[in-house]
């Protein structure tokens, strides 16, 4: 099927121009709350994506150049030595051998289509980068929230220990242990808060904004899960992956390059007309065809350097075979990457269910039971602190697994070249 890259790019440019005003994000930084806000802004402002789009446009501009004939040649001659003919004019148009322009145009069109697919791949890669950083930012927000809540819980335990110490039902070391745990948690919370500028700088670099530009905390994340079959995923990769499609178009371009190399051994045809201005005509004031002859001319270049032409054919064939091997390797690499990502995705789903449904609820029960047991003097304070520390770690592990689940889904969508079916996973467990 014949491609129409000029039409496609024209449509894209018109759509971008007409929608720029409607899609342009507000200048207020607080508008960056949802993932869609980040994706929209990145699509319109990311410098690397803009560069890829300009590369695509540049490739499209090669198509009309490939269609064009060589420039006509005009030759003027003046006879210095006195003769009947004083001057001569010649106009010559050269025509490449039959099929050369078609092959050259098809090659340029295939290169333009490959550039389009490279642009689409760059956009998918950009969206995956945005999602990865956005989910990391969301994880940080949740981790700080959990750490703050754990800090409040330790302060409560310290008050319990102080009360028991005042009533002579516990020892002073319990208060000291609570204060040590408070200091450790405060340091951990400070480390989490100091990580925020680094993550926002990464997001801002993707959005083409100053590194220190303000970004509010994102809205609570809705993590996604979907059951993905490898065979179906691989079929989607083969069907939609833009890098694979780009290589397909590059193979088409290589085929036309091989055709052009073969035509180098065939002559170009020149057709022209020559006009001679004779002295007799100038003297008599006449301009008859007899006195001012017009000559039709035909020319051929002589392709005699056969070894050079054969070398060009071998070069084009080698490049074609090499590109075909690159496609095979790319398919193999994408298949292996899909396998690894599916493992990581399924592993994160398993961990989400483990922490959400079993570990965190049971650990919360253990914390409540430990506090009651400590107040009843049936366990020591270390057991209470240990239960609280486990709850903090398990909740952070849950949030880490949920963030990695969303990040792995984004990677799978990048290599699949399309959005994958999904459904909302249950919301994160609430702390009591």
C-alpha cells in the first residue's frame, strides 16, 4: 500500500497547531496533580520529542526533492574567430533511466515513514519516563505520610512509657528507647523530605521546565493491574511496536537503494534544443530556419566504470541484509524484555496482595495487641517498638510494590506500542 507521508505530517501539524491552545497546560504549577496533566505538558514541551518531530518533518521534505528532475542546463557559446555562425544557445534536460525517479521517491517516502515511527517511539518512551517519575513522586508522598503517622505513633508510645514510668510500673530505659526510636524516625523522615527536590528536578527536566520549578504533591495514586498473557503481548509488540515498524520502513528504503544502485549502470538520457545565430542572418535582418538553424539533440552518459557500480550494488545489498538482521535481533530483544517485565509485573501484583490482604492487617493487630500487653506489663517495650517498626516497613513495602507495579505496566505499554487493558486495583489499606 502506498504511503502518503506528506499528507500525514500535514494533518499532524494542523492538529498540533489547532489543539495547542486547548491542550496548553495552565501556567499555575499547582495544576500538576494528575498523571494526565504531566503527559499533556510533556507532549507539548519536551525538547527531545520536539527534536524527533522536526527530524520527521525534515525526512518528509526529502520526498519532493526525490521526485524532481535534474535542473535543465543552458549553454551559451560565442565564436571568437570570425565565422558564419557568431553564437550558439543550447537548452538540455536530462532524464534518469526509467524507474529511477520512482525508486528514489519510494526510498525517500520509506525514510519519512521510518522517521514518523521513530517519533512515535520517542513519544512512547517519553510517556514511560513521565509515568516512572510520577509514580516515584507519588511513592515519596505516601512514604512521607506513613513516616509521619509512624512518628505520631511512637510519640504516643513514649507518652505511655512516661505514664507508666511516673506510676513506677515501667523502667526509665523504656522512655529512652522511645526517644531513640523517635530520633531514628525523624532522621528517616528528613531523608525522605530531602529527596523531593531530586525527584521534582527529574520531572521538570522531562517537562522542559527549570529544575527548581515547584511541583505540588500528586493526587493519591490509583494503581492498576491487568492479567497479561505473553503470547498476546508478543503479538501486540509485533503488530504495534514503532521501533519494529521503523525498521520495516528502513528495509523498504534499503530495497529501493538496491534498485537505485543497479540503475547506476544504465545511462541517463538528455534531450535538448540548440539554436545558432548566423552572421548572414544578422546582416540581412532575416531569421528564417534555413539561416538560423535549430538543432534537436539527444545525449547519453556512458556508464563505463562497471566495478564501481557493482560495488554500489554489493553495498546496498549488504545494508539491506544487515537491516533485516537488526529487525530479527530487535524482535528477540523485545521478547526477552517482555518476559522480564511480565515477571516483575506479576511479582509486584503478588506482593501487593500479600501485604494488603495478609501482612499489614495482621501487623496492625499485632501492634494493638502489643500496646495492650505492654500496658498490662506482659511484654517489654522492645516488643512494642518492634511491632511498630514492622508495620512501618510493611506499609512502605506495599507502597513500593504498588509503585513498581504501575511503573512496570508503563514499560509494558511502551514496548507493546499501545495501552493495555486494565482494571482498578483495590485502594491502599487505610491506617487505623
